């Protein structure tokens, strides 16, 4: 008789755990993943008034750094550069993901390059390359900044880059300082 009671409790416990996991999976999909995808689509379609990233940020399981990054991409695409810079700075200070931080540094470099701050933009691109040496877009943008620098600064920048360990070789990417990495 005791065995039957233990078996019944075990089955009820497993049903409760299973139901909870199904609910949490549904909540994660509907309350975060779908909203993030919808926000990314809205950004691609230039619908910058969409609030899906903000709604996703209210989710219990939402990645605040990923949301901040996507909000930065949306602000960048909308031409709100100061807001975009703030979101990318938030990602840099908050995120533990080197990949996400590298993308934020890259986009911050793009913002600085657009604003005419070549020296600071180069620093951001170098930091992006330190975190992700395979980022050919950052490498290409950095090389373009070096090419546009006055003669003496260009020579100094080339020597500095050549001396820094772990930097990519001579390959170049396809995009310029005005490009941005897509939202994730």
C-alpha cells in the first residue's frame, strides 16, 4: 500500500514538473523570443516606434544586454545616434559575452567615425578586434581610418597596429564606417 502511495506521489510530482516546464517554455517563447524577432523585423522595416524590445525587457528570462544591443541597433538605424551610443555603452559595461561586446564596440566605432572622431573610432575598432580578431568589418573600417589619416598619423597608426599581437593579417572586410552589424 505504501508503495502505491509513493508511486502516485512520484507520478503527480513528475506531472507538476512537466507542466511547469511546458509553461515556462511557452512563456519564454511568447514573452521573449517572439518579441525579439518582431522587434528585429520592425527595425529592418524602419518601424522605429515598435516597442517589442521594451516588452521583451520585462520578461523574467530576458537578456538585458541583448535587448540593449538591439535597442542600440534600432536607434542607430533611426538616426538617433546619442541614444544608440548609450545603448552600446550599456552593453559594453554590462555584458559578459565577448561577442556581444565586440559588436557594441564596432557599432560605437561607427558612430564615432560618423561624428568625425577618427581617433576614438579607431580605439573602438581595435577593442572590437581584440575581442573578436576575425571581425573583418572592424578591420576594414580601421584600415580605412588609417588610410584617411594625415601622413604622420597614418605611419604611426600602421606601426601601432603591426606591433599589437593577435591582430588579423592583411584581409579586409566589405563594409565601411557607416555600416552596422544587424540586430540579434
